[in-house]
């Protein structure tokens, strides 16, 4: 009986993880369709971080980590190796920062601040990869990246707050309530 | 609703005072870093082309009379369209074509890159470029 419960648990978790990963990829695909309004093409607001932040705070770092890996693999398949390294470097650094902030609990930031800090870490990770490809010229993008991470990260935090009830409902649909 | 109030999120508020301080500090830092290049009054306009991590060529965009296409080969070939006062990626063999979508660069401080081809172009008001871009 205990064994069946565990197997079912894994199935439920896998299903939820699949849905969340698909949502993260869909969000980043959709924002790629918006004509570039930022001064550097390829710069995107990074709203798929909404899903990663939800997973990290509500389900645990492991969930969020799998989403980050899934997103990077999707980038590898659709946009090639460069996109893969950009995605994984930004994704992991960003996840590390948000996990740290969520762990601080009441001493940490609110959702807006967490969004900003993780967007900043995401950009930093990508900039480091770009530095290896482009050389020191890549650093000249830094001021702009700092500014845009405040805007995009802040908006990400606000959107997460709004869609939170929906995501929580999605979560409880897949996972049996344990409390 | 009771199950929602038990989640971690509702213990996490949308905005804390710290968040505003963080945002303010970052905006201030980026503006300070951007200011020198924005306030510079200069009519000169140079395009600096970087190829595989190194400065490849500098073009004075104000002295271009007839527009032309320039081929630069990093890990793959890209074509740059050079016109009076602007430079753009015309074509590239990369999968996502983000470089081409960047369009024409005509103001100083603008830059565009084709990461798969390892080619970057940057428009600036001095012909130097290189490592000192960190300070701008």
C-alpha cells in the first residue's frame, strides 16, 4: 500500500513538472513573437521566470531546477548550442539567487524584489557566457541589462502575484493535499 | 481558500521596503553607468566590429558616401550593411536571426550581436572601443 502511494506520488509530480515546463517554454516562445522593443534584439522580458519562481517557492528547488534544464534543452533543440549555454547559465544563476531569497523568508525580499534580483542574476549569467564569445565588448551591455532587469523582474513579480491562485489550483489538481 | 493561505506565497508579500531600495539602487547604478555615453556631445559616429572576441574593424559612419555590404566571417559568415550614419546585420546563417532583427544601428551606444557567428557590432562616438568600454 505504501509502495503504491509512492509510485502514484512520482507520477503526479512528473505530470505537474511536465505541465509547468511546458508553460515556461510556451511563455518564452510567446514573448519571442513580440517584435523587439528593447534596444538589443534578443533581449526578452523573461516572463517564464513566473513559472520558475512559483516552482521554487511553492514546490521546491528541485522542481524549479528541472524546469530550468527543460527550458535549456528546448533552446538547444530550437535555437542551437549558443542559446543552450545562454539559457542554462542564466537559468541556474537566477534559480540560485531566488532560492536563497526564498530561504531567507521574512528577512528576504517581496515578490517584486525577488523577481528583480533573479532577473539580474539571469542577465549576469548570460553576460558571462556572452563575454566568452564576444570578448570584453560584451560588458558594454551591462548598464542596459541592469535597467531592464529592474523593469522586467518587477513586472514578473507582479504577474506572479496575480496568477498565483491559478498556479496553486493547478498544483493541488496534481498533488494530493498533505495538510 | 483556506489551502491557499497556507502556502508560502502569502507569507511572501508583493512588495517590501527592501524591494524599493533594491530597485532604486539598480536604476541609479545603471543611469550612472549610462550617463557618460548619453551626455557626450559629438557628431562623430563610428561602428566597431568585433569578430571572435577581438576588435576586427572600425568604420567611420559619417564618412560613408555610398552604402555597401561588408562580409565578416566569425564561426560563420555574416553580411553587414554599411550606410551613411548606420550599420546593420543584413544576413546571417545563424538559426534565430536575432542579429538581423536588431535592424539598423544609428545611435551611439547601440549594439547588436550574432552570437552563433561570434560577430558583434557597436556604434560609438569614438573610434577606440576595446577594453575601455567597461568604463562607459
